[in-house]
C-alpha cells in the first residue's frame, strides 16, 4: 500500500514558477542589506530550550516546537532576534561594534494555521548592535534600507509610518497609567485592524476612565504633516522629560531622512504606531502598501535598549527591522500584485538539433563566462517537442545549433516572443549579453 503524499498545513510549498519569483524577492532584500555593509549571519535552527525561552512566556512559549533528544531539551527557533541576542552576548569580546548583521532564514511557530499565517516561514532581519550607545543615524539608516527595498520590489506605493515609544510612554506617565503601558500599547497597536470603537472597549477593560480614553485617542490620532505634528507636540504635550526626549529623537530621525533625500510621501510621523512588543524603547516603524492596507504591515521594527539582557550584564542597544517574506509573498499572490508566468530559470536555452555536443558545450562555456545562465535541452524527441519544452520553460531567447551551424561556426539566436531569429558567428558571442538583456 502506497503512502498518500501530503504537506502539513501551515507550511508553504510553491510551484517552480512561484519559487522563482519568491527567490527574486528574497535576493533583492539580501542584496540591499549587503549594499549597506551588513554581515551575513546564519544561526542554528535548533537551540537549547533554556536559551530560546530565556525571555519568552505566554503565547510565545505555547507556540514553540519543543522536543527532547537524549538528555537535551531542544526547541526550533521562533524568530531570529533571540538567536542574535545569544550570538552577540557569546562573542561580544570579539565582535566590532556597532555590529551590523542581516539574517534570512526559516523560523517555526506552532500556532493555528490560517490564511496568510504559517507555522514555518522566512524572516528577513537586519539589526545594528552597539556597546553602550547607538547613534540615532542608525535608526534612519534602517528606514532608508526599508525604503530602498520596497522601491526595488516595485509592488505598490508604500508608506513607512514612524513613531517613538518615549513619546507614548511619557504621555501615559502623565496620565498616571505607568503600570498599564504594555497593555495599552498592545491595544493601540491593533487600531488599524479593530477600529476606534473596539479600541475604546479594550481600553475600558483595563479600568481606564472614559476621560482618559478620550485623551489617549485624541493624542494618538493627531494628524497633519510631520512638522505640524511636531509643532503641536512641542506646544501642547511637553508634559515631562520622557516625552521631550522622544520628540527630540523623532525630530532628529526625520531630519536625517530628509538629508538622505527620501521622498516625504514614503514616510510619515504617526502616533498610532506602537509596536506592541515591550522591548522597544525608542524609534518604532511599520511599513504599509498604501492601496492594500488590509494586508497589514509588510515590514516593521524599531530600537531596543538592551538586546541581550537575559544573557549578559553588558548594555547592548540596537535597532532593527524584519520582513516576514513568506507571509508577504502569499499576500502579494492573493492580491495579484506579483506576476508568476513571465520568469524563467535561465537566461537562455540551448536547443540542440544535432549530436555535436563538443561544439554545443563550447557555446555553453562562452555564455557562462559572461555570467549568463544556460539550460541545455537534452530530451531525445523531435524538434516540435523540444520547441514546446522551450516555450513552456518561458525562455525569451533560445539558441538553435544544427550541423549547418557547427560547420559554419555559428549559432541561431531566436526570440521566442517575436519569432525573429538571427545567425551569429561564434567569435561574436562575447557581445550576446547586450542582445538578450
């Protein structure tokens, strides 16, 4: 009896054409990270549970894939931030700070799978870690990187919405809600998803008076240009040192973004951005596709005061961002924001019409030496079947080589879209890249 092949729910498995597009998106992200001088990092998928769970609790701990192997209590990583904290704390005496790293890899969460949420998914993380002090220009550099990535992806117009947790925390301190800041932030962070009325209900469940709920909503929904919001904050809400510190920090970040010539249409000071996770301490940001906000944030992150506090006494502040690529890709497919059919696994395909493979391999080498990816069709069928295969493989250009071409030291280059074809001498193939690009 044969086993029925099936894939676990919550695990994404793509068709070849889809995987090509996925890899293209991933490579754009990685290449952009590298262009800013970040080191690649690859931490183990399996870690000691006591290390991974040093800070975890609640829902996170329930979602961990945890198992025993021999005497070891082990877990699959659920994000890339905790492994980074472990890595930096173990090697803090050898690393050069600020330490800039990127990591792209799979993480695992045993949550209930649903549309757009997965148990296994790719995270694309970037972080800068310092010892003691981390200049604010790294905050704006991370935002610059996000801008570059989504400009290159070219999937839709986008806005990076930026805030500072010190402003929010200082405001809640003024309202004497210090002991409820984490819970309030988690509610505010859901404003776009659940709306104002449900936010009011959720805040009232925290035993916050209606007057204070009104004040909170009036505060976080301040609107206007970046400069207008800053002016109102300085004039009306300079209640304490913490708020003023946050205002100064957000102003410095916004000024630096302006100096970087990032279009103002692509970033906005937004007091509703809270980032519910409690380890953020300063700048926070979320990225939204303007006409597809129902997708939710496609890239988020912020500044934290001490990355590795559960592993070392050293103060290691940092700032970072994360793109959940698996979720983003599935949403882009769902909303038809990416096209699947027009990509090939190679730049060009060679379709042999004879058995002179020594000559065919010479042509292949000439192409590869120009960094052209080549797929040779070896199928032993007629020309119609070979051409049908080439067409299905989506190659825009193919090379035909028969006995006549071997005898004349030439090849036939055919454009599969227009149907045009030209004969090129072997010695002139060093210029072929200009033709096929």
